[in-house]
C-alpha cells in the first residue's frame, strides 16, 4: 500500500477473473405462485426479493435461449451488483452479455434512475483529497469478479460531481481511450479526475499496461487542462497508488 500526500489541482486555464454465484435452473412458470418474483413483490413488497429477483421483475421475460431468472443471475454474477449501476451504455451490456438491445436499455434506464436518486445524497458532499480517501470511496470495487475501470470526477473544491464505470475487462484486453475517460469530465466541467481499477486476484501490484495507461491519460489531461490526480489499484481491502509524473 502506498499513501500519497494530499492531491493538488493546478491552474489549468489553457485548455478478469469470474466468480460463481448460485445459478437459477428452475423456470419462473414452474415455481409456486408464492415464489414467483412478481407475485412475491405484490404480496410481500420489494424488500422480500433478492437482487436477482428484482432484476427479473424488471426484465419481465427471458429469451428463447435463456430463462429470465437465469439471465438476471448471470448478469449480476459476471458484472457485479454494485458496478452495474454505473454502466451507461446499453450496447456494452448487449455485447458483453448477449442480451437483446431492448433489455439492455431497460437495465441501464432503471439503474440510472436509482443511481441518480442515490447520488443526489452523495454528489457534492464527498470530498477526496488523498489516495486513502479515494480508496475509502472506491473500496466496494474490492469484491468485483471482473476488472472494472472507474472514473471519479471532481470540481475545483475536490468534491465528487460524477462517478461512472468506464470499461469492464482487463486493461490489456480493452483499449482505454482517453476520450472515454475525459468525456464525462468535459460534459460536467470537472477540474480533475481520478481513475481506479480492481484486480480480482486481490493483488495491488500494477502491471506494465496499468503504468502505460496512467502515463497516457496523464498526458491527455495536460492537453485538456484537466488534472489526473491518481490511478488507484484496488485489491482485497488494500490499494496501491500509481505514481503520476508532474511537470
């Protein structure tokens, strides 16, 4: 673990390891009425449903290839319950999970609603000045079954104004393009960003690809006048802060 001194935003006016979860093999129509997700929701309320059952209710029906509960379970198993709330691109879900585009749109829209309501209570209140504070904000990434790259966007007072998953999968397998990282910063007028990715193995040792990506994004930030404050590697209850060259 490495701890940096406090972040400093400069004046820039110029411009994959999968985890197994219990698999549903029984079709919804084969379940007793009291155990069907929609009927449970109506009878006992949403608190009685698991996350998989709630997503199944949202999706409604599955496809010819996959029953709806199996589909919901697979999505959570492969993506992670918390990380999916930050996915904004239906085409990514469609491609990654072989879903119909309409269902991918349903998932993105529903989690966007929930994410907005949740973030209203956090955005503008969370301040991140150090790598330790960044890790405390991002430590929910520790248990994700796949590698996620996440961006946290700050204003000039170091308050979080936006947070989203940029990509899923190994940084060596996905091309991390600066435009995907800095687009939200430009749209929201962020003064600085920090990025983080998790290692499902639990290790916090950065790979050579991690270091190269960090350097490329730092250089892009200098051109745009948006500071890259940190790149955090999240492991199991620990982290590493990749050094960023300051000039």
